[in-house]
C-alpha cells in the first residue's frame, strides 16, 4: 500500500510509482487509498471560499477518519 501526499492518489507521479512497484514486485498488488475522499489539496483552493489556506483544508479532514481508512485499507 502506498499513502499519497496531500495532492491525492490520482496524480501522475503517484500513479507512476504505484505502477512501477507493481511491475517490479510481481505478483504484488499495489493499492493507493483515497484518504481525502475525493477532495485532495489543490493550489486553486487559495482562491476558493472555505479554503483560504492549507490549514483550513487540512482541518476539514479528520485525522481519526484518515487513520481508520488507512487501517481498513491495510486489513
């Protein structure tokens, strides 16, 4: 399992890394869970109402829920 950065699991670098690990470590299945529920950080949030800065965006994602999602994905 790979945990993505704040930009989420659907970025080109994250997908490339997952594919490379899956290819090099066959027959391993690589999973990258979406820990931000389809709402990863984007640079344009700086001008979006409700997300005036990174800390506001971060506060909108419960650390407990993210922890539960990681544990569920790992099991």
